[in-house]
């Protein structure tokens, strides 16, 4: 029986959720392999776009990847949005909004959304974000059971509050907690047990 390996990482801003690219334009890009010497056959479970940060699961088990990407597992994010987000916008996000996905319109599933009264304690991002001197911003927590390409960013933009910073803090019961940007932790058991 093959013994699979599993890792959690705090993906930094500006790093792609892949290990290599055959694209000739990607020679200036940063990849996950810079963070650690991972075993052969490792893959990211779900992805975070280049400008997003936070919790990413890695595994050598393809079946596990399919299971976690299914809608059984919650993914929670903190999003800093442009503007003082309204109650109406929060309610609209909760019910689901129409976004573009693969060239078609897609209605997102209902989800949990709340405005945070205090900014979360997160490491400073490597690239500066505009701050309140340039107009108000709001932090929200959003929990999804799906993960379409750039979904949170598309959702907040659809209600008029573009995302300025996005950090995934939880997948199922696995949390980012006190990890620092670029940290890599090997899991001793399968993440399916969370």
C-alpha cells in the first residue's frame, strides 16, 4: 500500500499554486517548490490565485484531492474589500450572486458571510495594500463549500466591493492559526480525518 504524504502551507502573496510551468512567460514567476523540497507527485488541493494568500493543502493522494474539492468541505476566507460594505451587500452575498465562470453565468451557492468589527491579526503582506487614507475598507469572513476560479473576488466585485486582499484561513477543520507566511508543515495523518 502506498503511503501518501500531506502538507499544509501558508502560501505567500505572489506565489502560484503550482510547482512548474511550461509557459515561457512564467520564468519570472514564483512557485510552491521554492518553499520546501516536496516529494515527487505532490499536488495542491484546490488553488489560491497568485494574489491570494493563506492555507493550502498539498498531497500525493489524487483521491484525497477530489474529496476535499467536493462540496462537503468548508473553505473560510478573510477578505479586505474596498468600501464600507453594506448590510444589503452582505445579505446578497449570503444568498448567492451571479458571477462569470468558464464563459457562462454561474449563480453561487448560499454561503456564510459576516462583517468583522476588527481587522484580523494577519502577517503584513509583502506588497502594500491601499489603506483607509484612500477611502474606507471593510474586512469580511466568508465561508464557501465550493471553489470556482477567483470566486470570492468575483462575488465581492458583483456586489460593488472589490477585494483588496484575500486570505484563506480554514479548510474543513484545518486552520491557518499561527502559521507564518511561507511556513510548511507535514501532516502525520490524512487530512480526511479532519
